[in-house]
C-alpha cells in the first residue's frame, strides 16, 4: 500500500510533534505477575523479558522519524491491535487507547511529522509503552537470571518460542528484525529498504496479542562454574537460566 505523502489529501498543514523515542525504556503497561517455581527451588519473582531489546527498537524508530514511510504497515497494525493489548493492561484506559490509535493513523497518513523542537502528541507516552513492549516480543521468566543478556538479543530463547506450533516462526521473525536493524545501522540512511524489512517483520510480530507465558519446564538451575563463567553470570553465582535446547542460535549482535 502506498503511503500518502505528508499533507496529500488534507487541507491542513501537517502537525509537527517530537517523535523521538527516549533513551530510557518506558515502563510496561501490563498487570502484575504471579510467582514462578521449578522443582526443588523456592518460588521466585517473574518478569517480562524482551527478545529484541529496547535499544534496538528505539534505534530503528529514531533512525526513520524523518520519513516514517517504512513504519507504515506497523503503525496500521498497532492502530488495530492496541485494543487487544489493552486487555492485558492495568494502565491503558479507553482514552489512552484512542489516543494511541489516533497517533498511529496520523503518523501513517502524514498528518503528523517529526520536529525535534515540537511538543509531544497526546498519545505519545502510551504509544511508547505499546511500541517498547509488544507482546509478541516478550516472554515471562525469572526476574533474576544468570543468562540475562541485558541490552542484547535473547539468543538462547528459541526453545521457549518453539515449544508450541502456534508460534513456530515467531522467534525466527524476531531474529530477522534484530538482524535487519543491525544491517540498517551499518548501511546508514541510504538503505530505507532494510528499515522497511525490519518494520515489516515487526508488524507481523505486532499481530500477536499475547506474550509467551512462564513454563517451569523451560527453566533450570545452573551451578556449573565453567558454564556460569561462559554466561558471564554476575559474581559467578548459581541461578536460574533457560534450559538449553538443541535449536541453532541465530546470528545477532
């Protein structure tokens, strides 16, 4: 679908807003989580973990706010899906949902354009939460993990996503998003096609309105010193990790 250039079909000049994503990741809009447990271990706190980290998602968005054409498909999906995301949220109210939907439509149509000196759109804060915490990019696991990659791609999470046929291709798409963002960074602004590919896959992921729930069988206790060293575990202390699988790990940064 061809994106309408800014102002085409409208009598009004596009409204200028600051569309730059913040350095700090926004808080998630979802509800609280129960405790998790595995055999022979005390219950532990759970958290939502990203597969593609926020710093990558932020970079993709901010690199293309001068021309948001590559994000058109994603914005249209978010415009429709945010109502379903809100079913899991304790923060997104009806007014927030409509503001996010309006922002997505206005940016996609070219009615809102980026201006670093502009103010924020009414739906901006909620949009940032939605974009940063797409359910399809999340899985539930222990808050404290010895294999947490921090701000890197979750290269060991494949077994979690491939444990059900419903999402057989989801992890592969997430890996492709991360890969295309890396390629776009290296190629620079002269390759909007790479941004389009990343946003296109992200649009597919955004079509999923559920994250991967916690399953005890996906987790194990790691106390092998050599493995803890390889995982760069904090202070080499034993702890929980994703149960190693046989899936080939995707290449990523």
